[in-house]
């Protein structure tokens, strides 16, 4: 009789799991791994905003957009992207402007570098401030 109870419990657990999967209460392994691959998001660091979309729906693998606002003596920004194959690409944007780019593979990380000009002597010296690499 104990064997029947174990078999019954196993069948009940299997049936409950099937119902929960059907209702979307439990994700399958495939759905969980797909959910781990986020499409992107939007980030603001300093005077610069970056948006990344790894699921743009236009046939490209990824799309990125950036803009930077006036903040002190900043003159623009460069956004460095690390792609799925390990290569790095850069998108430059001037103050008050926006720029976008599409790549043939997913963007995994990015780093924002804002450029500034100092007036502490002659000639003026361009300086930059960069964020840490951030995951998409």
C-alpha cells in the first residue's frame, strides 16, 4: 500500500506541475533561459542617457541610442559597447544632440565617457569621466 501512495503522490505532483505550467505559474527551463536574455533598457549617468534594445524587431540584432545634455563644460559623450563576440564599438554624441546605431549582434555591456574642457590654463585640456562597465 505504501507503494501506491508514493505512486499516487508522484502522479499528483506531476499533474499539479503540468497545471501550473499551463497557467504560467512555473516557467519551463527554456522559458527561464530565454527570460535571462533581457532585451535591454534605459540608463542615465551624468548628463548622458543611453537606451539599448537587443530585440528591435527590425531584423538587426541590436539597436542603441544616446543623448547628452549640457552640464558645466561638457562637450559630448562616447558610449563604448561590448558586443556578444567580445568586440567593442563606440557611439559619439555631441551636447544637445542624439545618435543611434544598429549592430549585427547583441550588446552585452556599455560604458559612458563624458568629455569636458578645462579652463585652468593655456591651452585648454580635454578631460573625460567614464562610468564602470554596465551589463545590459
